[in-house]
C-alpha cells in the first residue's frame, strides 16, 4: 500500500493506492484509518473503489454501513472514486446519492473531483 499526501486549499488529503484490495471488512477499514493517521496525520482520505471488496457494494451484506460508520466515528472524511454505473441496485444508488449530500462520505467519478470535494468541506 502506498499513501501520497497532497495539499489543496491548505488541507492535507491522503490518497491511498495499492495493487490489492485494502478494505475487506471492518477490521481492515480500522487498520487503514490507523495507518493513514499514523503515517500522515490526514483526516481526509481518497481511495479507489477497486481497493474495496465487492461485497461492500451489496448493501444487504451491511458491510458498507459498518465500515463507513468507523470513518464517521474516527472523524475521517472519505471519498471513494470510480465508476459506479455498473451497479444497478436502486438502494445502492440511493445510498450513494445520500452520502454525496452529506459532508463526510463521497462517491465520486475521479480523483480530481474527490480532491475538490474534500478540500472544501
């Protein structure tokens, strides 16, 4: 796993890259939060959706809610970037829509938009 820190509008944002899936369950999300905090001190994180297990995007597993709650509990803002158009579930689309209306969790098409969103909220 590689973590790059960028600064936009005087706000530091950690961009996480990896060859492997990084988030598979609640514990791996907590590990990511701790690693980013320890290595960078950033409270804003960008991660590509390819680094998150596919079960996350099936809301019936409840993994998404459990994982994202940890980011809220530890006061971390996260932007998940990628193409979400392949998911046809209305409940997932509604979930993404509601997250994007908030101030802490975002599902965005690309890193540029994620940086913009996390550096202004």
